[in-house]
């Protein structure tokens, strides 16, 4: 598809630095160190279908969630506002926090300049579209984003992209065989059943 078809600024063509350009445009205050560039380049490959399944492990306080669970969904919905994305975290409150952050990005002026076709409901003529702290729909498109805590339901949702970020709250949970078994069962019986042949997955964990 060409840029006229997608409504995407030519500045964000499918180049290796597209994702980093996006981040620097919509969140200029974020520090981008050398390791961030490597990380964002990998996420950029995922965004452009060069990678279908990805596991990320990073130490705490290195910006892994900002990259994979906030900035990446924002970017993906700009590139393709018909995508149906789910993000999952260890708790519903954390999942909702990420969701609200993504909404603020999409509402920003810089984002609208880059991706004019990706808009959220603001009342008026867009009143019929879902917009809560857990879920939102893209106006006049088929896409949207749902955020759930681990164990949460995905009934009735077809998922194009699932981003699983820190399903364990701390080391004690990660070392619990019982909890690991429950999470694995949820992944197999709930998450995997919502995916289709072209779905993509990211799993993000604290190293």
C-alpha cells in the first residue's frame, strides 16, 4: 500500500528507524540510549511483520513496558487502524494504566499529524465507539485495543496482536509453581484460542 492509501506521513515509511522517529515525535522527553535503539529496532521489525513471535527479557527500569506495551501499540494502530490488539499484565490496574497512556498519545496533536486516520471517540458524532480505561475502538475503523489483567476473559475477541507484559508481579510470584501453572493454563485455554494463523505475539518479562 502507498502512503496515500494508508494516510501515513511519508516521514514514517517502513524504514529501519521508523519506530524511533515516531517515539521522538510523540514523546520528545524520553531518553533514548544505545540499548534502546537496539530494542526499538527489533520492535520496528515486529511492527512491519518481519517478526511474528518475540520474547523480550530486560532488567527493571529499562523502559521495556514503555517500548513494547505503550509506544508499540500506538504505532501499530497508526500503521493499521484495523488491527485488534490485546495487552495483558499481572493486574488489571496496570493494564488500564498502559491503556490510558496509549489513549493520551493517540489524542496528541503530533500523533494526529502523523496518523490522521487513527482517532478515538471524543463524543458528538463518535459517541457510539467504545472508550474506557480498559478498551477503546478506532473511529470508522475495525481496530482497537483491549487491556486485561492475567486470567482475564477474552471471550468474543479475535486478536491480531497480543502483547503480554510482566504476568508476574514479583520474584515470589515467578517462583511459585502453582501460579506459573495457572498462568500457563490461561495462556493455552484463553489467549491461544483467540489467535488466528496470522496473529503475532510478544512476551515481555523482567530479567
